[in-house]
């Protein structure tokens, strides 16, 4: 009799355990699905080994206000004598640490971040490929970059004319030369 | 028979093979010994050093000839070659132009003990027996003749794209890396970029009218510094490979020798999944692979029939693009048993190093199993497993300030 009771109690405990085990994760899933999801993507493209601090801060402010994901994108340029699909380790040696530094700073603000890499014959071509592949709600670029190194004024005009997204171009501020570079990286190597 | 333009015509008939060609051919049955002088760029002194060593061998009583020498008009080089017998060049007519190439049949008939052959990566004119000079060198070595030769690091096939990206100049003449791998000795001729530029400016590398163009194109100090690093790494890798092979041959573990080349080169594998945070892991793995001079594979083990959300599809596309730009290989395997699939792929790819992110907390009965890293170490003895921390979760107090 007592052994039958023990068996019944054991079976009941197992069933309760399984039910709780099922309910808790599904409850968590439900809770996760109820959480507000980022609804907007903010693209923050760059070409060199540093970006304007103003552009970065603008992206963070907007992302916080709109519950958006910041998408920093490194635009790599493929020399004409290489196939478009070529690996670009030399450019990546400077671009990847900066991408990492931006990700770290965005994450430290508690914001979602999702990086991208674009590749093309020029910065504009790389950006065009990126925009063809994915939708971005907003693009933030700084106009104070050296046109030889980043997006030129022609590129910015092209962005405004051709790209179906909200575009925020930050006016050059000569007194504000703050930059974010890979030196801000927190232990990448 | 009349020759038409475009039809290559050797100035004398193609030679017979060494045995057929004559009585003076060395056919000891032993392959000759190949020593390659490698450098970061033209002008570091590879040919000069080859000639110096040729003289030393001659003084030691060996029969030395110069099979092919390219002085490029450098007086120093021509002067040092004096006293070494030269095999006359083969003359080939191509499109009504007379081109001079190395005369391999003549070298084989002459049968010296040691032959000096400049510019291993050279492409022969049409009409010569072999399209590439390294193939000529192979034939000379097969005849039992030792060879000294020269090579610039940018001519190695595996480095060609990287150096093109670096310098903006595509080097057309390449040789398979295996040719250098088969060399008995690889000697690095090193010079600092500053010293090489001094030589260039002093007119010791190119004639005066070409110096400015060279300085503005290939001979930039940043190019030379990077090329020097590549050359040093390449030779270090060759030395390491030869050391391990030498240690293994003849030892009680002789059977391992066949596996040695695979074990010598590091090969990294990063375990990925299509979600945004995985890119951080890929970048870390890529940095490690660059430091080790290793190939990088990215592996995602996908459950059979697993459907991807729209976000995951986007992350996968971003991962593919990142892998392509970094020069990594993205592998996708379907399996219900990730550790078994990872172990199988690691063995197949010769992986020596696995990098992975922190696993998600296990749930239910999965808590009873050892963590993935431990299961991988049990399945892959000898393979390093590294769990990569998420640096972004570090305290921001540690972060250095951004530049003002």
C-alpha cells in the first residue's frame, strides 16, 4: 500500500515538474513576444577608421527615442583590378576594429545593434549594394568627412535624390572634431 | 617551313630530353637541391646574394654556371656576375620580335653541379617548352643539378590578391605556393623599407627616369613595410613547416610525417548562428586568424527542417557578406547532433582551433549534459577550444575615452 502511494506521489511529482517545465519557458516566450520590439533600423555608414562623434551621438539619441536598432555599416572599396567578390583583409584590418568599437558603445547604452559590411567599387557603390539588399528607415551621415576618405558631397546628393529613407546629414562643425576610432576599443585583440 | 607572325619559333630546334640529348647529362637519379632567395620587393639584393653564393661554391671547387641572370641594368649586379660562366640564352621569335629565354636543353647538356637561375616566377615566351620558369627549374632539378633561384613574395599565388589590394598593383606572374614549399632552403633577403628607398633614390634599382614613378606607385613606405611583414611571416611559416617535417621523418613516429603539413598550419573554426551578436565572434575569430596566419571557417549547424525567421534570414545574409569580405568560408551543416557535426567538419577541414561564443543556458534535461565546449574537447583531442567573451558587457569604466 505504502509503496503504491509512493509511486503515485512520484508520478504526480514528475507530471507537475513537466508541466512547470513546459509552462515556464512558454511563459518566458510569451513575455519576450510582448516586449516592445525595435521597429526601425538606423544605418550609420562609414568608410575610414574613425567616425564623427556627432553622427554617432545623433544615431544613439534617435535610436533611444524610437526604440530603433543601430546598424553601423563599414563600406569597403574594391580596387578595379580585383573581382567585386574579393576578400579585403587590408581594409578590414582598420574597419573591423572600428565596427567593434561602435558596437561596444551602442551596447553600453543598452541599445540593440546589428552591424553590416558593404562592398563596392566606391563608397557610394557599396552603400547602393547595401540599400538594395535591405531596408533601412533612417540613414545618418556626417558631411564633415574628408571627401577623399568618405562620402563626398556628390554621394550625399545621390543619397537624398535616390534613396527612399529618411536621411540625416549632419552639418560640418569645425570646432567639434571629436571622433570615435578603434582606439576606443575595449580589448578587441 | 615559313613562320607566320604569332607563331613562336625557337631559334634552334627543341632539345631532346636529357637522356636523348647527349652524353654529358647528369642523371644520378638524385634530385638537385633547390635554394630560393626570397625578398619583399625588387632591389633588396636577392640576385646579388645568389651570385655571391655562386662564387663561394665555385671557389669551393664546384662546377657552377649561370643559367639565367636578369641584371635589369644594375651595374653592381653585372659586376658581381663576372667570373661565373653563363649558358647562352635561347632566342625565340614571337610576332616578329626576338625574345631571349633560358636555354634549358643547353643547361642539361652542360650538366653543371650548380645552376643559378634568376626570377623563378617568370613567364616564358610562347614557343619555349614550359610556360613558366619554375617548370624549367623543376626539369633542371630532376636532372640532379642543384639550383639557386630568386623570388619576390608578391609572386606567391596565395598572397597575390592581398598584395594587390595593399599596393593597388596586380602582379601577373605568379607561382603556386607548393613550388616554394618544395624548396630545400628558403633564404629571406631582408632590408628595411627605408634602406630600400635609399637604394631606389640612389639609382641602384631602376634607371633615373623610372625612380619617380616607382616612388609614387609600388615603392611607398607603407607598402614596403607591409610587404616586409608578409615576407617575414612567409619565411617563418616555411621554416616551421620544414622543421616539423624534418623532426618527424625517421623518427619512431615516422607515420605521422604524412600528417605533418596539416598539423603545421593553424586553421580556425568559429561556431556561428544567424543572429546579430555572432558578427562580433566572427570578427574576433578573424583577428585571431590574421595573427596566426591561419585560414578561417565559420560553421553553423542547423537543425534539419529548421525554419528561419525574417530577422534570422537577414542575419544570415549579413554573415555571408561578412565572411566573404573577410575571406572566410561559411559552412552550413544540417544535423540533430551539433557536437558530432562540428567534430566531423573539424576533422574534415583540419581545424586546429575552435572559437565559440558563450552557450545559451540549458533548459530541462539538457542541464544534465556537459557544456558544448567540454563535449567538443572530448571529441576533438588536440584541438584548442576557446570561448569568446562578450566585451560589450564589460564595465564602461574600463573604456578609454574617445579621441577629442
